[in-house]
C-alpha cells in the first residue's frame, strides 16, 4: 500500500447537518487522528419553496448531491429539541428524516446528537448561545469571519462533536458503557 493510500485510509470525512425547514445548515470536515480541518460549510435555503413537500424534496436532492460529491464516511445530525409548537416539531422531524434517508440509501452511518451535547462538546457549556458556538468554531478552525446564517456553524459544530465522540457513542446516542468511559477518562474518576 502506498503512503498516499495509507493516508487516505486514515482520513475520514464527516458531514454535519443542522436540520431545518426554512434553512438547513451543513458542514463537511476531514479528520485524521485528532486533527481536523474544514472542507466546506453553508446553508440550504428552503424558504422560497411553497410547500412543505417541495422543501423535503429539495432537502433530499441537496443532501444527496453533497453525499455524492464528498463521499462522507459518516453523517452527524442535530436531534430536534422539544418545543411548544407541535407542528414545527413535526416539520423539523420530517426534514431530519429526509436527510437521514439520503444517507441511509447510501449505507452511510448516522449519529444524532442533542443540541446540548453539541454545545458542550464545542464550547464546554451545554447552554452556550449560537453566537458563542460560532465564536469558538471561528477560533478552532481559524475562520476569517462567521457566516451571517448561524445554521452553517451549527452544522459545523455537529460535525466536530461527532469527531470528538466518534467511537465512544453508539448510533442512538447511548454511552458505550462505564468501562470505556473510565478507560477514556481516567482523570475524571475518583478513587
């Protein structure tokens, strides 16, 4: 195996998605060991499409296009948070489901993270604001400026969260177990 092939085998591409029905954020990072760098991030504007069904179709098409272009090794999504508006939650869940279906159709592993877990992983504070998350990502990735639409940085945070937790969390977000936690965090265990 050549040096380039070995390097390519160690590199992984992660697609992070911040689901939305008006604006959906996406971000792609490439990782090698503990190192990571930004490939691309942005938003998919959906407000201009008249019906919810058409928005879902566009989400599927755009996510499929991203998957085909970048061939990510895994997809990380921010799980919907529970709000007071049931209709909004239903629409958001559908948007997330369509993005998941695009990845599942290509047999790409999916992991969901709660908004609190994403914020905690990136800033150290599970209650951080979107602006605080964006500012931390600007520092970590050495971004010249923060995008106007924070859905893009939210998706970048999801991808980075997945990188930090990859191998430690199973697909449904359950911890791998106390034994692995203790092995990975010896300084956090009191004797």
